[in-house]
């Protein structure tokens, strides 16, 4: 009889995991679906490094005139540019317009939108 109880508990745990994974997939789909490409003028750039819970992470805050604050954490950049390289590049190009991929969801309501970075290192005219 103890075996039957443990198999029911296993099914319940499995069901909960499926629901959690499904919810994450839906959130990622909504963010990708609402992602757009916007031309934004770079006002300022800052490379931010934090270690929440001992796990170091970094992101690039890009303040823009038209798009507000863009937070670049995960990048798929042309020419394999990393976050430090993106920061240096944009600092050298303040006042110029670039096309950014902007995510559909504001990050935790702080008016910073997620971004995959710039689509090209050539300024937009």
C-alpha cells in the first residue's frame, strides 16, 4: 500500500513540474512575440556587474531618447561582440542612432525593457 501512495505523489510532482515549465515557455513566447526592432538614439551606457547570491552576472544599461532604458543581458550580437565590447562601442557612439531588438515585457516594472542588443554596428541615418 505504501507503494501506491508514493506513485501518486510522483504523478503530482510531475504534474506541477509540467505546469511550471509550461508557464515559463508561455512567458518566453509572449516576450519573443512582442519583441520589436526600434531605432533609438543612445544617450548613455553603463556596464553593470552584480553578484546576487554569489553568482556573478552582468548587463548593459543603455539609456536612449526614443526607447527609454534598455537592459541588455543576453546578447546575439553581430561580430560576436560581448557586453564589455558593446559598452565601449556605444560609449564611443553616444548621440548616434542604432536599431535595437527590444523585448515586449518591462523587467519587473522598472521601465527597463529587455534587449538583445543592436542589430548592426552601423549607425542608422
